[in-house]
């Protein structure tokens, strides 16, 4: 599906959430009954390696859709699951953030449902990666030892007990911004934890980038955007291409056959 920047980071509509996962979710105790997502398909017949994508705190929007389309263009069957399927950002954000902090809850049930749905679709090679941005980056970290072959973490916060939560994780590539005031020094801290656990990792801080620097437009409520710029939150078209290449190289190494 050809998409432009016209969406300006607007929240997803049912038109963007093009895949109904409610039947699969209904079989999972504690999941979202109306679970949906955006499925981006590569060209060709497949089978393809799969990628589960986890959106930012503002939800599944046009930016997330373009991220998913980008991964599909690189050859991955990509499902961006909508963690706010049952009520939107206003009703679901707090509960989702609590689940992230606790390491358990409905969000994790929904992500497991989406992962299993992808692998059972008959369109994958059986190899699957997880990628997340902002809040989704935190989820991607916590999922790295839960049935995935590779993980890409973009400006995601470490869990409260990283040594316990990340033990046995799959190989991780991570991108952070040096001007991100919400996560100061996070790249070095994460790398130290992963090195200590013996987890294969490639963590990089981009000195001129901030939080959400892989986005191609500003996101979030317009009234908050001046504050977000002060906090170092927003696109960085100079750093983003290298970060995306790092993600694609990482997934190609672990998800595609030699």
C-alpha cells in the first residue's frame, strides 16, 4: 500500500488496522477481545521471515504503518499490533504502561497472540523478530527472550530488573539518541547489562539525535509538540538512515537464510 506523509502521525483508524486478530485473541485468557493490527506484506509468494512491531506510546498511527511498510519492503511479513484496540489511547495507555512496568498483563497477552498468529499464518519461514519504538522498544526488550530470533530496540527503556528480565535474550540491536532527555545515558547502560549477561548486542547512541528520531514526522498531540522538541523528541533525518540500515542488517543476519 502506497502511503505518503499526509497522515502526519494521526492515530490509526479501522482502515489502517487492516487485520482482525479477535478470533485468535478470544482464545487467549486476558487478551483484548477486539484485537487488531496492521499487516504489511512483502512482494511475492513467500514464505517470509516475520516481524512483530510494537508501536510508540501514542498508538498505531500513520508513522507506524510506514515503519511496517518499510520492513515489508525489506522482505519481512510484518504485523504492527494495536495495543489500544479495545478503547484507544485515552482508555488504554495507562494500563499498557503499567503492564510494561510490571512485565505482565493484557499487553503481553496481546503480543503473544500476535506472534503466534503470525507464525501460524502459513506465510512465514518460522523465523521471527520483534521491533519496537519508544514504549514499544521497552516491550521489545522484554520479549527478546520469549520465542524471538532477533530484536530491534529503538529508544526503549530498560526494565526495572534488567539482569533478570534480559537473561537468555536473543541478539539485540538498539538505537538511542544522545539528545534524548528522557533516556540520558541509556545506550551505555543497556550495553553494559547485555554484555554482562553474554547477550549478543549492537547498541549505538547517535549523538545528534533525540527520542523518536526514526519517525519521519512529529507525532503526538499538537499542543505538546513544543515541549517535546525541548525534551529532544522528534525526527532526525540525518541519523535515521543509518539506524534503519542497522535494523535491516541485524534482521537479515538472524532471520534470513545465508
